[in-house]
């Protein structure tokens, strides 16, 4: 990339930028094996794609529809862009058997008074909780939160405090978040006026 | 509740949609609400600095970042360089925000709690409020 005049952005090393003759820019976003190319002019994008496919074996998926599990939809006439993770959330709910759970309207309800006092104390409780996939559930939630769900931020920060010693109450809270997700699978972030 | 620490949280939006958000327990214990809010403002300003750099690199032109805070005394503290008995203990590094405001990179404004979408990420809120905040952030099903 450097050889053909691109510069790695110092603020985010996954972004490569090159300024073009007409004072616009072409951007290349790279994340492991996913790539996004953006430019004002379609010809520039096509040119870069051709150049890259000479060097690497790659697949052109056309218009960006999915990136790192995030679905991208756009409407050019109304200048809007939607970001969502519907299929990811569906997959996670399915994995934890929550696909048919009853939806709730908030990510964390007031009756959950989570504290470290609820961590398992007796051996029986510890054995009981050992079967619960707490860490992986929180991990899945965290990915959704980081990508497209700012509404989960508080709930996820609360449940992830007890990652090392989760208790029954904490697991109930995680299940509550799944139920919230059940009701809001279709939520997207909307950019544009 | 376990250790008496407050929660910092912020949401940045570009053209209506949220692009960057965080909710985290503060690393030190605040002695007053003002101090907790003040630390949150500074934490947010740090993230804003990075975002300003990134956005400029992507050649998007915009003026100073507007930072909204729902705490009156924290906004005054950031703008007014006065020492009061109750705030003199606040660590000097948190006063970085004053420099940023003076240079115009960040514009700090007080807004009402009901307009502060970041409120929903510090505590459990009621359903109606929660939906209102989500609308503010342009997060909804369509």
C-alpha cells in the first residue's frame, strides 16, 4: 500500500488514505481479512480493486452490505445510512436458547441490585454456577455493544464486573439483557438527518 | 454500589448517529457529584481529542466539538479558573479541560438531564425515558 502512495492514518492504523488529483480522497479500511474501499468517484474504487486483485487472491462482494458482522443499508436519495447487527443477534439468541424468550423493554431493570455479595459462597453454589456459560454470554453481548448497540453499554458494564465469580443473580441479569435483545433485534443506528 | 465509585459515560454523535460510546466505572473515588461529573467531562474530552484528529485526517471539516454536560457546577468549574475550598483537592491533571476550552477545540455546554442521552448508560431508567433517549440517539427499528 505504501508503495502506491497510500499513507497509514496515524490515528487509526487500519485506515489507509491517498489524496487524488481532484482534491478528494480514497480510503481503504482493512481489518484482518475484511476490506472496505470508499471514494467519491466509482472509477477510483474500480481501479484500486483491479490493482489489489493483481497482488492478492480476493473476492469482490460489490456494494458494502456486511462488514465485521454489521449490516449496512443505505438510501442514497434520502441520504441515510443504517447500521445493524440483526443476524448476529439472532444467532446469539439462538445459541443461548433465548429465541422464544419473552421480550422486555429495558436492558437492565431496577430490581436487579447486583453486588459482589451475590457471588457464590458455598461449594454447592460454585458447582452450580460452573455450568453456566457466563463469560461467553457476556462476550457475545460485549461485541454487540461495541459495534452497534450503545443502549447496552450500561447493562454490559454492570454484568461484566462479575466475570470471574458470577452468581445466580448476575446470570439472571444476563438473561434479562437477552430478553431485551429479543424485543429489539431490529434496532439500527441511523446516520443522516 | 460496591465500592462507592461513580460511572463515567459518554456518547459521541456524527450527523445524528452515535459513533463512539463508553460506560465505565471511574478509576478513583469522587468526593462530590461535581467532581464525578468533572472527571467524566475530562474523560470525554480525551476521547474527543482523538476523534478530532481522526475526523480531520478523513478531511471532514468541522468547528470545535460541542460537549454537553448536564451538571451546572461541573461546566462552571471547567470554564472558571477559580479555586474554591470544596474543589481545590481535584487533581491538576483534570484541569486539562480548561486549556481545551480556552483554545476553542471543545465547546462545553450545559443541557437538561432530559436532553442528555448519555443518562441512560449510567443507571437503569424507566421504559419511557429509555425510549426517549434511544430516539435522541437515532437508534430504532425501521
